[in-house]
């Protein structure tokens, strides 16, 4: 079974990114032949800052490796290092009905957010389909917000096989991550860069602890029970602490006698300890400047071997070879 997942390089990794995308992706190494790519072509649909793209790509690679990606067990590469994806995207675009793309809500959503409309943004699902089909991917983990794009991929795969012959491309299955944790931000809303409420994973301890101590709470007196429903402190603590420690904090909320300052300190301690191994691994990676480049180069070479096989089959089926 071949599993593929991609992540966009969009800046510093935060706790929501980790539990929402990175940790589930790393777990897939245990379940099959995993292909991971950094979606730098896709990132260009929302930004044209070359220096920022380079920095974000490298930062994501370092963070992904620090968080547990094992390049000896998975194929890890930059999307743009496999140019075959562009040829397959063009071939797919020739069988893609305009109506299929017109139905995609993500294009309208992003334009509404102020991202300039472009062909790249409109045709994003076609490139995503090429990303998936180029490696004969069997399973693709997607969040609910990407489910429609995976459906486009499946529609295009069916269209390719109907047009050029069964077996031209592999029809992938989606893994919808319904159980993915919704991580609250520092203001109680969903953690998101657009809300400015994120908690970074990596950084200096003192400012990160200060961020946690500024989490918004109500004015319940120390001696009274604290609300547990929709508590950002409890929700975050549950991600980092043992079940026993979580139950203790929950009981302390329910019984009263403990203030929010104490709860925030416990949260800061649990958060700092949880990511300690990843910070140590990250320091090791940063101490070897050539390591990340070598990992990505090796991954791209392995990915291109697989991409060449699929593209040769597609070219033959379509009459291009």
C-alpha cells in the first residue's frame, strides 16, 4: 500500500499544525510505503516572495524531520524537484471539465480571503491530482477541507481510465481524518495563523511560556470551580499531559481552590516537556547544514524513479509515446 501526503510551506510550525497534520502524517510511516512532499508549487498560488518560500521550505523540512519523519522509511522530497508532475498535470487538464473546477469551493474561499485570482489557484485541484496519481498512490489522508479536491482527483482518474484505457492511472482512496484534534488557539478560537492565536512548537522557552500565561480566561475566583466546557487550557493540556495528570487538572477545575495561573503553569510545563525530544532532534539537524539538502535530494531521486514509471505508462496510453 502506497500512502501520499503533502504539506504546504507556510511559515513557522505551530501546535495546531503538529496535531492536525504532521503527527498524523508521521504515523503513516508505520502503515505502508509513505511518500511525503513539500508542496512548494502550491504555495506559489498565495505568495510570490522568493526568499520567504526558500526559508519556509527549508524550515518545514527541518521541522518535519525533527517531528519524527524517518527518511530511511519514507520518501521525502520537494514537489518542484519532480518536474514530471507538471506534464501529468497538463495531461489531466485536457480531460478535466471546466464545470468540475467551477464547483470547487476552495477557490472561491481563497479569493474571498483576498488572494488574487489566478489560473494556478483555479487549477490547484488538477495539480493536486497529478501529485497523487504520479506515484500510483493507493491512499491519501485528507482533512475535511481537502475532501472535495480528493474527489476531483478520483473523478479525473476515472476519466483518464475511461478515455485511455483501464489501468492508465490508479484510483486512490481517501482517508478522511475525522478524529483529528481541533486545537484551540490562545484566544479560544481554532488555532490558526489567520487569527494570530498560534503557539509555536520551536522557539525560546521564556517568550513561549509568556504566551501561554496570556491565554484568555474568565474572572472566576480562585476558590470557586472553573468552567470545563470550551476550556482552552484543558483542551491544550490534554494534548500534552498523561491521562492521570489531565484527570487531576480536570478535578481541580471542578472542585475549585486552584487558580488559572497555576493551571497555565502546568500547561506550560507539559507543553515544554512534550516537545523536548523534537527540539533536541531539531538542534542536531541544524548542526549539520548539509543533512536536509541530502535528505531532500535522495527523496527526489527516489520519487522520480516512481514518477517516471507512471508517466511512461500514461504517455503510452495517451499516444504521447
